[in-house]
């Protein structure tokens, strides 16, 4: 699920009984002329970029030969996209023109990760007993640099630094052990070290340590040597809630009879530090040393001590929520703004009636981009842009089909439709 098999489950949506936005299924559309697996096709022109858009906020759109399997990944000049047919494409962020195209043997199963001059994706089939492959491609040319396939079911990209990319094996039957975490050299894919772990949810690298949240357990390993620093047993972990600071690793899980308790363990030792159980916690984000939590209440905590700095009266969803110029934006049944220091409420924007919930995705200049979901199919259909000052809607994007979650850079937002069309949204 964001990256490969992670399922983008909306913790807030689950807690309040709402539908999940999810990422669209990898439905293939009309195929282009087949090319040899591993071939690179390069283009420097805007040929194929369609400019007959009817909405002024659509800067460009580019239709690919197959459905897109995960949100695109942008850098300053390139947007990397993977498709269900196994194609990885680099599109120019300014106009959507194709820069290069690489054809893998099987569909792309992860959101691309860009590190230095490399782009990483996972390729493979979805069926049982199918072995996935990690591909390293040259970011400038699309040429294959190296591949990694341990022959152990699915692969999950967990984290990456300039020197090492961390990938784990996973199965469809979650277990506390029996899987492997690999540390691979970015330069040539050589295994720097490997350790046994359980099926993973996510990973974070901080201060020379990689923290891995797996089924039933947290792991801490020296990021360079693989020496185990500690493990900590966790039951009923809430996926995509782990954050790591200099002092603590914080996450949400069901504890005893409580649902969604926020727990912190010492970053160095793994010893329990504090708990926060004022309501259900379903989402977290870290910004400038403050831990923001969402769920039945939106709150701000000191991650070192767990002391509450403020708490709002409303429920909300804050996973990766943007904080801009001292304002926190939280989602849920509406988008709400809060003073990030005091928690004082700002504006509230409620979506259209046919939208069940909204999730702030990114801010670009004075624009807040938001994903949404509904109970009707396609659930992830509408995208919104709001004015960050007044909380008014600038536009609503409707491709009349399922969409990936939004991604953004410093210029604009990007999204792909289930028919393979990629959009640059101003």
C-alpha cells in the first residue's frame, strides 16, 4: 500500500465509518504497440501532450497506454509515473511532455521514489507466489542501473537515503516474523546488510537509525550496519501513524480496551515513554518539533513528553497534513484550519454534498490541494483547490473516473486517472 502494497487506508475514515479514498485499481486500458521488456524510449518533444483541456486550472494532461498504479512522484523538472502494463515514464513537469519511457516485464506496484540520480520502483504481478523486482533507473535517461529480486514474494520500499534504499519482503498472511529487511546500496544494489522482521507497514530513517513498523512489533536497526538496537511488541497497530523524533518513536495502536491510543517509546532504547489516550487517535504528522494528532479530536503534543499543547473540539484527519505559515490544515467531513501554536480555529470549508470526506494533501503558494472520497463508485473521484487565506474553493476537478491521490511539488499538483491520463493542476 503508498508505496507498493500499502493500502492507503484512511485511519480517520475507518474510525468514523467513512469510505476510504484509496488509490485507484490498476485497470489497464488500450495497449500501445508492444516493445521489448527493458527497452528505453526517449522523447524530448511535447508530442502526445494533449492541450485541449476545458478547465483553466488544468495546466496539461498526458494520456499513457495503461492505467496508473500509484500517485506520480515529482522532482523539480520531472514527474515519474508507473503503469499497470509495466511502463515507467518521466514527464516534464512544465508541460507533461515525455522525457523517457522504460518498459518492465510486469506492472509497477509502487509509487516511484527519486534519490539523487536514481528512480526506484517495484515491478511484479499481484498473484500469490509472485516474486517482485526492485528496479533502479537512471533519472535522466531512464536506463536500467540495476535490479534486486530476492525471490521472496512481494517487496515493500520502506525508506531511502542518498546511500541506501531499504526494502522488505511481505506476504498476504501477516506475521510477526519470517520476512527480511534489506539495506541496498543506491549505487549498485549490493546488499549492505539484511535482518529478519515481520510483515512491514512502514519505515522511517532518523539520526542513523531505521525504525520499522511491522505486524506486531517495532524494530530499530543501525541504518548503516544493521545492528539491532531494540524491538518493541505492538498489538493492533494503526498503519501509517508512526513518526520518529530525536527523543521518541510515536505510533497509534489499540491498547487494552482503548481504540487508537498514541504511544511513545524512547528512540534510543525502545523503553515506553508516555501514552496519550484522550479520544481515538487515527493519524499523526510531525512539523517543526510538534506532533499533531487527528482522530476524535485534533491536538498538538510535545513528542518528547507527550504533554498536550492544545486540543480542538472537532474531529479531524492530519496524516501528512500541511502546515503553512503557522496554520495547520486538517481534513474529515470538512477542511478546517487551526493556528498551529495555539489551536485557535480559523476557517471551515465543507465539500459538496456528494463528497463524504476530504483530506488536505499539499500547499503550493496560497493554494491548498485536497483529496476526497465518497461512498459511491468511483470513491476517489474529486480533487479540490482552496484558498489558504479565506478557505474558499478555487476549483473542483472531476475526471469522471477514479483518481490516484494527489502529489505536489513547489509549482503545482499532479494526479492520474484510471484510464492512464496524467494531469498537471495549477
